[in-house]
C-alpha cells in the first residue's frame, strides 16, 4: 500500500497555509499591537498605550456603526435565511426547469460586489431608477425617493442589495442539505399519511437544523465585517446613517491616516464577531443538549 510522506503533505499544504497565516491569522494580533500606537502609516510609530481604546469607547460614530452592524445582522438573518430556504425547497429536485432556475438564482453570487453595487445604484436612482419608476407609476408614492440619500432608508436599501447578493449562496447550501436527507424518512411519512406541510415541519426542518445554524453563523460574521457594497453605495452616509465598523475602519486608516485608531476599530470588530459567534454556538449547543440531541 502506498504511503504518503509527511514532507509531501507539508508541501501541498504550505501555499494555502502561508496565505492563510499572512492574510487571515497574523493580522489579528498585529491589529491589537498597532492599536497601542499613534501612527500614520509613514512616519515613526508613537506608543500611546490604551488612548486609542479610550477614545474608541467614547466615539459616537463608532458606537453608531456598531448599532448599524447589529441592525444589518438582524435584517440579513430574517431575509437571507428564510428566502434561501424557501427557494431551496422549491427547486431542490433535479429537473430541467429547476436546473435553469438554480442557474438564474445563483447569478448574483457570480457577480463582483462592485458590479452589484453599481447595478443597485441605478435601481435606486431617484430620477432614472427602475424602483422609483415602478413605485410612482403604480401610485404607491407620489414623488421619487432618494433611498441612498435618506438617513432613514440608506441602511435598509444597502441591506436589500446585500441580501440579493448572498441569498443564492445559502440557497445552494440548503439544496445540498435537503438532498442529503434520506428518502426513507419521506417514504415512511407518506405511509403514515403525513401531508407536505407535516413532512416539512417534522422531517425536513429538523434535519436542516445544523445547516441552518451554520448558515446563521456565516450571516452573523459576514454582516459584522461587511464593507464593499455598503461603501460603494453610500460610503457610510448620509451623515453616518449606514456607517459600519468596516467602513469606519477604512476611513480612519486610509482616508484620515490614523492607522493606530483604525487598528483599534479592526480589533474591536474581530472581538465582537468572535464573541457573538461563540455565544450563538454555545446557546445552540445548550439547546440541543436540553432537547437530548
């Protein structure tokens, strides 16, 4: 029997491991380190201790960005997960029409975030946008609405674009999970006289629980660190109404050249995302243990 040498394994893993360490793992402690300094990215760093952190905790814009991130998390979970699950249920069976629908629904996931942002900017345009044109012509509104220029609507408008972008990903995730459910369970349910709704709530949904939990964690972490679509659509405006921690970190670091302060924002973002993910996973595990799963 052929035995794989340890050196061969290491050589295959090394490129991916190097990229992961350089761009994913090492920047985390580096951000914590840089947050202790006043630095513009060019001149020498000046050690200031916890000054950046004290300023951060009293920064109303940062606190508002944290609140906006939590709003985005909530909006993303209540839109992306249910819609993706609903689509998966309707098209999980293999057929020509379902294969076509899968391709069509998955298209937003293939586009770049910038392309999607430009598309939605045109859709939201108060003068030429399709959304305003439909709303005005159907009589729902009398005057066009500047969705991206409204402090009340900007965050919700960006949330809609984000959900449209990521629903296909979770749809495919749920389709794979549904196809993995044993057919024997459905056959037994039909023999017992269960209808489609009973089958869904008593078999499909419980069997998808772990996939749903994983999807919620992905939505949670992704919504907390989201940047590109929001920045292209609104740049965090108007008046910081759609400001997120990631957009604020970018502005502090690369617009105002406050690298130390931006690093504090970045590490705070990591701590919040990491803590919430652990909390959610522990809560779901405790719930599963109580249910005897």
